[in-house]
C-alpha cells in the first residue's frame, strides 16, 4: 500500500486489511515503494494517486510497462472523471474514491484476486486450499470467497499437511516458524491456529479442519 496519509495508512487501512488476512507492506512515498519492491514481491498494490514525491499514475504506468501482472487498485479523492479514466487507461484494475472503508477495500482486493486466480481456484474444488504461481496462498469457498493466508499461516498449513493425518507437536510448528525458538512466544501458535480455523470455516461447506489432539498437537483433516 502506497499512501502518504499517516493516520489512514498506519491506523486504519494497514491494520484493517491485516485483520482480513492480507500480509500488508506500507509505504508513504513512491521512493519508498520502489526501494521495498526491489527486495520483495507482491500480488496486489493499493496506491494513492496524489503522492508527495510522484504520481501514483506513474507507478501504475511503470509496473504495467514492465509487464507486471499484480492486481492494482487506485485510491483518490478526485472523481473518476478527473483521474480514474487515466488510471484505467494505464492498467489499474479498480479505482476507488476516498474516503474508503476497510471492508470495501478488502472486498475490492478479493474481487481482484478472484479475477486473477479463478482458473486455479476452480480446479481446487469447493472450500479447498489453492496455491497460485506466487507464494501467496488462499482459501477459496463455494461462493467464490477468497481469503488470503499470511506467510506464517501458510507455513503452519504446510507443516500440518506434511503430518499426513498424524498430530504435529506445537514445538515442531514453532521450529518451522523461527530459528530462535527460545525467544518465540508459544502463544503465537494458538493465535495462528485460531485465525486459520476462522478462515477455514467461513466458507459454506468447509473441507479442511484443524483438530486439536490433547497432549499430541494438531491435525489437519481434509474431508
């Protein structure tokens, strides 16, 4: 997310999208965005049109000129007749006017994800895990729901799947998430499992379930 409004970026949209399951990296300027994208890949971009050091339109133009297939949503306080047409011409997927709520933005991002990943999701069956060509995993539901998984959640799912129906001890999950086991808060595992369960059960007919086996760990059940 490239947004120069500190309150909107840090206090509202950034944390809000994280609650919807997105792994969010935020930038205040175009320069910061170009610096960060040099070392990390992304699937989606939310960019403000009016930035202090450049235009969001120039960012969109540059990405599409490079052949980037990332989903792009442009934000602006200007009406679509002023900047929206240019944004669409340059390759943005969606143009939203400010003020925008977290829920609306999350829904828009999910719509862009569905547009980009529908062929892969369709072959996975209802309420199944899908792995796009990127390393961003998501849960797809029978009604077209798309719930993105964070990197930590993906690691936990991968480790549970490797158990092949056998319980995976919490300590093994921790070792999969960090190289510094001593400083890792074990309660984070409980939070991750709780968050994953919520995502897996939000579809109409869930085919995945994480079961707690007392004294043994967790099992990923695929029905």
